[in-house]
């Protein structure tokens, strides 16, 4: 197969591993800087232009989107153009956009009965007390909707501190939500990596001693874990609801079962592969081998 990867940094561990896995299995792969692509949007011959060359429908069999959160709008537009050219996407543009909108994704998961922390969302800081009450009172986790890797996540210990955080965030004209603090998780979470409707690897992440967040980027560490049947089902169902072929599903173990924190459409592979000693990159390429040739895609440029 001829594969394209939409990514801005070819040196990241995940991107290097995907290239290695593709080449080991006999495929060619080219990394295209997402922001250096531009599109010729025509009804008969849609194309992507990149560094002075024209990319047409026959140049690639599949595209792997590794679109950073900060360029979601433009990145999904480029990916849609590949979809218009009938190039098979590992994850479709509509699904990526759906998962990047934290509020929308939680609403979709909740509607389908996926366990979530009690969550409240409001426009005005004047509603802080009501929002806090819905989320179960302090301590409460307050999140920026646009935050990633633990950035923009605050644990407010008291109602007064929660109100102060609300006011500070809203004065900056950013959207926030408040979530129940799952104390019994003890600063750990689970990431289950789903590929093609199956959990192929899972790890438990534990935050630094002085941080309730478990993100590895923020000093946490990871170890292989055996997840329960309920956790496995929750991860697979969450991926299906989002419409994602490949994703990382982040969950907490609560007293009332697994609760989903986030469904990540561009999960990093470094922590997971090293913690579990699993060739996740190879499993992703194997999924493309099985599905790209058959052209199995839901939107084919729709939406």
C-alpha cells in the first residue's frame, strides 16, 4: 500500500513507530505536514497540493491522520479532501471533529448509556454554585474544553476556590465544564487502546505524587494492566459511538463502575507500547491492510 500520514512533527515517537511498522510490512509511507497542504476543491477532480506537487486520488491508498488539537479545524478540512478523493482514512474527519469537542462527545456517550463522571456545563460564572451542586460539590474538577495532556485541568478543593476558578476562566472567555471528582481512583486512570473494535493494549497511568492528574506528560508513570470485561466493553462501545477505528479511551475506576474521561482520536503510542511491550503500531497498520483495500468508510466525504 501507499500510505500518507498527516503530521507536523515526523520525529515524534508515535510517528516514527508508524513509519517503521508500515515499512516493515512492505508498504511505502510519506509524512505530509498538515499545514503545508492546500486544497483544490472542485466537483470533478478534487486534489491536495503539497510543496509544489499535486496529489490525486491514485497517489495514496490510505491516510493516517495525526492532527494536533491546535489545528483540528484545518487538519480535518485536509482530511476531508482526501476522503473526497476516496483515499481511505484511518479515522474519518467527522469522527475526529466529534471526539475533539469534549462537550459533544460526552453528550453522545451519555445518550448511549456510557458511564461518565457527573458533569455540568454553563455559560456564566454566576451559575457557579448551581454547577458545583450538580457536580456533587467540592472537591470538583474544572476543565477547559480545549485543554489537552492535562493542561487546563484544575482541582478545586472548596466551593470558594471553585467559584474563583470559574470566574477566572470565564473572564478569559473560555468554555469550561465541571466534573465530579472520583476520589477512589487515587490519582490513576486506565487507557485502553482500541483498534478496529478490539482493545489491543491497556495500561494504568499514575500521576506524580503531588498531582491528581495521571498524564505521563506531566510526570506520571504507566504500567500494564488487565482490564475487566466491563472496562473492555466500555472502551469498545465508546470507540463505536465516536465512530473511531483507532482511539485511546481514558477511564477511571469508580465505586459505580468504569467512567470515561475522554476518547482520544490521536493517541500517543510511546507510553502504551513501552508499558505493555505490545506492537500497537503494527496492529494499526494491519488494520489498514484489512480495511483500506475494501474501502470501508462511513462518510466517504459526507458531512
